C-alpha cells in the first residue's frame, strides 16, 4: 500500500525541515484559497501564502505553520519549499505564529522594498541630472 501514498518533503533555504512517508492527503493555502492533494492527483505547482499546512498519515492529521513558498507535486513526491516552518505545537499556537511572525515579516519586507525603490529612483534621477549638465 505504501506505493500508492505520497512522500512529503518540507524544504527551508538552509536545511530539510522534514520528510514524511506514507502521506494520504495534504492541504496547503494559496492566494486563491485552500488546495487539497490526494495521491493520484495530477502533477501541479502552487504558490503558497503564510498559513497552516495540514497532512494526514496513518497516525492522523499533522499541522505545520509555513511561510510563503512553493509547492510542487510530481508523481507521488510533494516538495514544499518555504522560507520558514514551525511544527510540534497545537493548531491554535501555530495559527497565532502565522499571524504574528510570518505576516509581520511580510509587512517589514514590503516597507524595505518601498524604501529601496525610492533610493533606486533617486539614484537614477541623480545620474540623469548629472549627464544633462
């Protein structure tokens, strides 16, 4: 029966967070809503948003808080590459972690990108002004 079940691998930028064999189903969160995977679903790719990743094995459902990333299903292999992941806590604490840590980080990154874009624009304007003189 193992051949008909999926393998789920959670990848972080600096290490493999977890690898789970014999996964019956997976639910991930995308910008378009929740997305469910069963073993015989067609291969696919999805962009993930910060949220709760749920997967089911013989021992029941398991929950992980994941940051934004990408999920790729190829055959019976499912790879989830995210910036950060938290496991081993109850569902309420994981949801709180997503709200507090991951979404707060996204707001900080947006602010940094805005400031960087302004600096780049000022720099380009300065160079253009210098060339005209």
